[in-house]
């Protein structure tokens, strides 16, 4: 069963590999980030360009994703905002941040 997945980030060392894997597994993959890297995403991935702090950040919540994977939140306030924005609009929310390990 193909899932509708949103990766917030999706171009870093860890998240890009997750995007590739999700595409390889046949899921519908969307990536939300600032679009600054310019690296190509795997074929079939939908890119959504935006800022986490903007008013438009809540727009992807309307898509009712099966899974949202957050890779670029760095503060408790950012996670609290995600809970507010995505609660009731996705089946599973996953927070993954290597920044918590490296104290970025």
C-alpha cells in the first residue's frame, strides 16, 4: 500500500536517504524545505518550497499525509508548532534530528 509521505527537510545526509528509500518502496513522497541546496531530488518527488516559520507552513497539513517526517526542527517551540499544525492531519508524525545529538 503506497503511503502519502511528507519529509520536512529531505536533502540532508540522513533525510535524503530516507526520501530515496520511500520512493523505492513505492510511496508518494513530498519534500518541504527552503529549496536552497539545489540538489536534485529523486524522480517522482514533489518539492514544496517554504520556510518553517512562515504562515504558509500550515498549508501542507491540508494534504492529510499518512506520515510526516520532521528532520529540521531544532527547538521545543518548533516541535510544539508542528503538533499544533499537524495534529489531526496525519496518521503518524516522526521527529528525527541529529542536531539533538550534536547540540547544533
